[in-house]
């Protein structure tokens, strides 16, 4: 009797698992000096693969791949770890004011759920902007048919800690330019904004239009800790959506940091080898096809039947 009950329980769990996996996840991850040296650490690359393959679209920051080998190796690692999905990427030019320190924005995405429909490197010589950004946003438009929003634009930004207030405010101008250029309201801004602790003083928040505009929704809770070090607790990494339509397309309360240290049972030292930041993520609502909804209804009914049988078995036993 007990073995039969356990069999029913495993069936029930399998049914529940089959109902999952339909989320659409957007992530932003500061990889902390990701380049040739880090790409040669097998344990680090495996953890990165585990983290990134959770996401349909993942923005990577602090990519310092001067030799052009680290990103291709990461993509190969993703494909080895998760062969059921295809992975593609788009990358900015190497950005920065110093020749000795330049970074790239890299978007990695699942090719079976996402299509890139446009990209735009924000210029650094617009009249009047006084070179506002050390690393100008690399803006990408995506099509994702399974989501309720269908198509959206992502604006990444890794701010300079000493210039956070100015760069965050200048992002508002980028947003307006992109909305007009692509005639869309479905825009998300995300990345390591350095938007907390000593880098963004409370008295300066009223100077940031990205914060004061009531049409913009900051999704990561203010009390979130997006840093790995136990000695810090700051909500640096953020996700912001433009407009109520996009906000309604977000699964409520799904925006949060992903604590990979706890999730994968790592020591702080091991986690810091990966990054000093946790990735932040958000889920978008998905629209299921009629066939999938019918299948879902069937599996839910089967799940309830299996649960009833399990209760009866345990009671009789």
C-alpha cells in the first residue's frame, strides 16, 4: 500500500512540475570584471550557466572581454548546460572613457522564445548632454510572442558610482528618445543603477526624473539587498518599467534579487568568485494557446484526482 501511495505521490509531483516552466523571466546581472581570466574557471562558469539559463533574456554587465573569447565560451557553457534551448546574444561596443577600462553590455536570450527586432547604441555626443554617461545605454527591442506584452524594449545602464544621480536622471532623456524613435511605450530600464546607500543620497532623489515621474514603476523593493558581501546591504540593481500597460504585464511581486549563494549552497568566498552582485529578475505574464489551456485544465483535473486517490490510499493504509 505504501509503495502505491508513493507512486501516486510521484505522479502528482510530476503533474505539478509539468504545469510550471511557462514563466517568462527577464534578468540583469553585473558579472564583476567578466573576461578571459574568469572564463577559465570551470566552477564559476558552471554557476553562471545555472543562473543565466533560468532567464529568457539576461542583461550582462561589466563584461570586459578585450580578447573576444570570454563571451563565446560562456555561450558554449550555456548550451552544454541547457541543450533543450538555443541561446543567442547581442553586444554593445566596448564602452568607457578610459582606454584601460572598458565594458560591454551583453544581452543573452533564448532563441526559441525571443527574437531581436532592433538595436540602438545611444550616442555619446548628443548636443547638450555633456557626455552624461560613462557607458552609454545599448538599447535592444525584443519580440516575445508568449508574453502578454508581445514586444518590448530594454534599456540597460551600469552607472558610475560617483555620478549616479546625473546618469539616472539622464536615463529619462534616453527613455523619451527611444519611445519616440520606436513608437512604443513598452520600455523597461534595468541594470546596476548604484541606486542606494552612499551613491544615491535621499536628498538627491528629487533631482532624478526617472524617480519622480509617476508613470514609471520601480519594481525591485527598496529594502532588497542586491549585494553578495555580508558587510553590505544595498539595493543597487534595479528594474523600472514605463507605463501602466507594461506594469500590468508584470507578474505581481515577482521582481526580486536571485540569491544564488543561498540557492546553490555556496560560501561567501565562492559566491564572490562569481560576482559581488546578485542578479535581479522579473516575470512577465504569459499567454497560453487554446490547446495549452485545455491541456492545463486536464492536468489540473488529473492532479486533483491523483490527490484524492492518494488521500484515500493513505487513509485505508
